[in-house]
């Protein structure tokens, strides 16, 4: 195998080897260029268009945040409202402002600032997935074991050193970080398409402490409508010689065949691929002989997924066998999921974790 995983990156246009180490990335064969968001290379088709979209989303986030803050402050000044009500709504206004300011301070420099223009919707990394960052790096306490339980379940089904690891849809990246530090990974690559998660996760993995405000409009205690968490790695940071970030499509990772010893799909297989059989064929090509596919998640499909494609665990195992995998150990457990210490609210998910070997 090559000296580094970075020697196995391929161009999206022509599949030639692509050197992502320089600040200015261009394919030596077809001259396709790839930008960065902060230190993270963007290996996506029409990559510049993606960056412009993310910048327009940032502009919308700032605009919506300012409007929401002003609206809440106006409500807090409503004549005749209880003093406690006015204080609560005013606290909510400040929480919204702080959360938007935190994201702007972190994402603005990496993206190149906000960009005016039409855009459909706010960034999902803020609206839907920000709790992954809080859970992965911020929430603390003796009852908060979601990260540890995820790691323990994967270690149980995949004993031994992982070697070169690819994590698809890595999100907040805590599981990838823990696998790298505790499961014998020599190099780890994490992929996602959401810079609003990845820019912050990259900063934390590299050793920075990051402030990020969690805000809630549904509270029992008016004194606790928000919390400014300090996101930090629980152990030593990981540098860019061993842990690599790419903004890239997890359905078709830009790497040569046979690059990895393990491909990990955490909370991914039921959310992203529309054709699981084709996806597993791609996973197999990425793995070297004897490699492992490791999966973890609840198998909860989006409502728009056709019934024929809402595969059960046994159906996934059949599809894996067709792709040439042999199912190894399996673990099923009900676990807490995104239970915030600010609100005390969250879910219970029935999570299946398994390994599949070539």
C-alpha cells in the first residue's frame, strides 16, 4: 500500500491521483481545481458552487437570527406581561443572538464570509444536527455515556486493530476520534458534506477549545434557556498526518480501490443511500482483501423512502452477502440518543451494530 492515505485520493472528474496537500489543489491530468473551507479540502462536483451555497446559507442564518432576536425582544416588551415572562423571553432573545454569533465567528472566516443571494433553507448543521456537536464535545456529566456506549458497541463487534479507517457521514466526529485513539487506527479519513459540523469538529480534534451556545425555546426553568458549552477533545488532539478531513460525498468517496482496512457507517446506511446494493459494492471496492465494513445505527428510514428500500437488519445482511461480505458479530441495544443536560429531553433508539468482513 502507499505510504499515506493521502496518496490514494482521486480526482472526481478523471479519477487520476490527486494531491490534496497543497493549498491550491488542481488535478495534474485534467486541471480540475478544488477549493478549501478553512483547512478542509472540498472534494465535491462543482465545489465552488457548494462553497457559494454555504456562504449564502450563512447570510440567511445571520438575517434570520437578527429578525428572531428583534422579534423576541419586542415580545419581551409587551405591555402587561408578567415580569418573569418578560425576563424569560428576553433571555431567549439573547440565546438566539449568542448562538448565531458563535456560528458566525466559527464559520465566517472558514467560508469567506456571508454571501447575498437566493437560497432554499438554513444549513442543516445548525438547524438539525448541531446537537451532535454538543453531544460529541460539550455535554458532560456522569450520566452522559452516549459517546462511550457507541465506542464500546463497535469495539465489541470489531476487536483488533482497525488500520486505515474511512468514516462516512462522520458528523461531529467524536466516534471517529475515539475509534482512532482506542482501536488501533493508523490513519483515519472522515467525510461529510456539512461544513457547519465539520469546521467546528476539525477545530476541536486539532486541540482548540470552541464556544458554542445551545438554545431552547421549550423550557421548564426560565433561568436555563441556554448554555454556552466549551467544546473540547477529551484526550490529546490528532494532527493532520494521521486524521484527515474532507468535505466529500460519502456515497462515492474519492479514493482508489483497496485503500482502507475498515469502512465505518455510523447512523448513515438508512439515511443516505437510495440504492444500498450499489453502495455496498462501492464499500467493497474501497476495502483491501480481509477488510471490514462496520455499521452502527437504528435503521430508521426517512418517510419518503419506499417500503421496498426500508431494509431490515436481515435484508441488509442478505445484501451484504451479495456484495461479498460475511457478517461477523452483531449487537442490538436500546440506548439514549441526544439527551441534552440543558433540557433533559432526548430519545431512546434501538441501535444495531455489526461488522461485515471480506
